[in-house]
C-alpha cells in the first residue's frame, strides 16, 4: 500500500519546475524611456556638443551658433525621431538588449566628454587623440566603456525581479544627462557670445576702432600674381618643412631641387618655435613671445612694435603678407598702412553651413569618443572652421590651403608694375598634416593612403616652382631675393620631450645669384636672422638693429641657439621646454634641455 502511494505520488510530481515566460515591457511602458534615450544621443552629439564648442572657443571662431542652429536643430530632431520609432517598436528581449546597449553608449558619451578626458580639451595637430595617452590609459578607458555597457545589459536582462527599479533608474539617468545639458545650454546662452552676431561682438570689444558694425580686417589674396620690374623679395614658408623631408626626397630623387639654381641650402638651421603660432609672427617681426599675455595681445604687440615690414615700406616696397588668420594674426588692422593686401568688411557669410556643421560635429565626436577612437575624426584646425567664412571684401580671405593658392596663382597671368619693389611673404600648408594632396591638388581621401613626406614635397614644390617659373619667364629671377623655409620642423610628438634633433629646411637665393647648382652651407643659423639677411641681400642699411644675417655666420662658429618646444601635458596645459643648441643641430648630442615652464593654454 505504501509502495503504491509512493508510485502514485511520483507519477503526479513534475520532473522540472515550469519556466516563467519572459515578460517584456508593454508599449506604454516603453514610451518614456524610448523618448529620453532617443533624445540623449543626438542632442549631445549634433546639437549641444557643437554649441558648447562654440561657447568655449568663441574668440577663435569667426561665426556664431546662429550660423549652425538650423542644421543642428533639424538634424538632431530627425535622428531622434528615427531612433525613437526604431526603439519604441521593438518588444520583449530585443527591446531590452537594444535599449541597454544604447543607454550604455549614451551614458558613456556623457561621462567621457565631461569627466574621462583627463584634460584633453583640444584637437592635436598630429596623432589626434592617440599621442597624449599611452596604451595603458586607452585600455583602461575602453574597459570602463565595456563595463558600463555590460552592466546595463546585465541589469535589464538578468535582474528580472527588480525590472521596474532598473527601468526607473535608467529613466532617471537619461533625465539627468539631458537635463544637465539643457541647463548648461540655457546658462551658456546668457553668459557667452555664442549667439552674439560677429560684428556686434567686435564692436563691443576693446579692439573696435570705431562705433557701429565692425569686423576684424583680413589679409586677402590681392596682388598674389603681381611682381615688380624693379626688384622682388619672395619668402615662401612651407609649413612644417622638416629637414628630414628634404633628405628623404634627395635620396628618392637627387634631381628634385635642380630647379632652384643659385640657391644655398643651410642644413644647420633651426627655428625658435615648434608651432605655427607664434613662429609666423616672430618671423615677420623678430619679436619673441614671452607667454605673459594671450595670443591676441602678442599679435598686437609684435605687429605694432615690429619694424621690419615698416622699414621695407619706407624703402619703397609694396608689402604683401599671405598667411593664415588665427595662427598668424587675429585682426589684420595691425598691418594698416603697411601691408597692401589688407581689406576690411562689415559683412560675412557662411559659404557651406552643412560643411561647417559637419566639422563642428567631428570636433564634438573627438570630445565624446573613447581614447582609442578619437583618431577616427581626423585632424581639425581652427582654420578649417574659419575657412567656411567669406567676407564681403574686395578679395577673398587668404587661405594657406595649397589647392586654393595654386588656383589663385594659375587663374591669371603674372604681371609687373613699376615705381616700387615688391615683398611677398607666402605661407602654404605644405607638409603639415592633414594637408595630404595628390599632385593634381585633389585631397587624399583614401584612409589606406598614409601621409607621405615625398608626396607633400612634390605638391608643395609644384606650387613653389610655378611661381619661380613666372619670375624666370619675366626676367626677374636673378635680381630677386628668394627664401624657402618652414615655420617649424616636425614635432613628431606634441606631448613628449624631444628624442631627436629638430632641424628646419632653409634655402636662400641672394639677389644677383642664379645659374649655379644649389650649394650647401652648414653654418649654425636660426630663424631670427632672416630679417637681417633680407636687408643685406637687398643692399639696404636698416634704421633698426636686426642682428646678424645668416651670410655673416661661418661654419664651425661657436654659436648658442635656443629652441622653444611647446609640449602639451595631461590636463591640457602647454609646457615650454627650452633647449640650447651648440654646434651641428642635426646631431642631438648638441641639444641640451635647460628648463620647463608651464605657460597654460598656448593659444589663450
């Protein structure tokens, strides 16, 4: 009997407990989290990010957020609507997985951009987002991203008994992300110049020269194809013309520089500065930057007190300076009465709003992406943004992009004028990344085509040689003083002390020299001596003292030269590392590190 009862009991007892069915959120339960999630990511990337970037960099940018409001608002809205329709219409486990992943990404974008960048607030010139941190920092940063996204997945899928609590926590987190940015948007709208029309911004500043609408004066492309029949000084600055690029090209093609007859190569030449700012202003004025003031104040001091351009003007030269706004000058009004390609305007317009918005979005992505992915946005310079701005002036704003310069040079025949001599300072992007062009000046867009110094050399000298050909065809070459150099050498790393020499190529043709192969001179010369060299080549005795010319320095002279390397350190500060160079600058044993000075933000 007991045995029968036992058998009957076993026969009605389930062998396994029935599995509880997976209960997904209902359509109404998905509504609020779907709305918040769909708003968070596009609002951060496409609207608030570009807005905040303009707020923090308004002094550097020649436009306002009003110029970007329409594409920012409507693209953010469109992406949010599309994202909402996709997420809200998912159900069950699929909704939970997708929501968790997108929540984790949205939350980490916010954390990365505001708390995890370790002071990296600017896009570097080379090795963007990579050179500032070692592999360990990148791995740790990636682990944080993976951990947060994984935690979100675990929370919504495995913690089934507390699903409502998890759902509420995610809603609160998304409200916080969106809410904080909305509050910051409101605050910055009232406390910055993000919405202030550019003319009013300058009108309200101390730089405004008169009441009413006012925009900064600009340097245009005027007179670029005009030469003097009575004498010319042509100064080419090929950006980042490192001497190693010259050497590599000579090994590849020993005849490449044969076009430069009458020139002398100075292979022991260094610049004082390691970046375009303040190098260009120093080249034109000889006035050093002591970093006690900001970028704009330095420009004002250098160009107002510098006498080189004024003395050329007084000696009967038309003076044209072709260089980049922001890195080389702020308001060209400092050249008033001296420089002939200066122009003013009361009106500007954005020639490509979508292009400008796209670059601002790339800048935003640089801020919010994890360390390993920051390099995907490419290299972005302030001049890239301001290049979208067109002033209502008599000529276009000069842009150092080589395609633009080459197009301007070849658009019309070179002409000559009488009565004055001519001085032209022509700064082209040259060997500076990301300015990678094919020889037809089309951009290298294939990611598999890495930047190549030989290609940069060929494109740069296609432009330089064309200009020299015009001098020769007009019979003006022999009587011209021509300088071809860089504003600095390759930094190799903007975040580490030098591990090797930094020599910048310098090639000079004195007035009256031509028809001979390029000579080589290893005298220890430096950038600051070029002003005196120009006066000596032109046979002018200047009123002011510009020091020793390169022609007066002998090979083997015991000369002390100084190189100011601007190193960006973790936290965003720039450290000035000063090196003393004695002897052959190509030998790094002759470089001695003297001191380091924290100068804060180099471009402040």
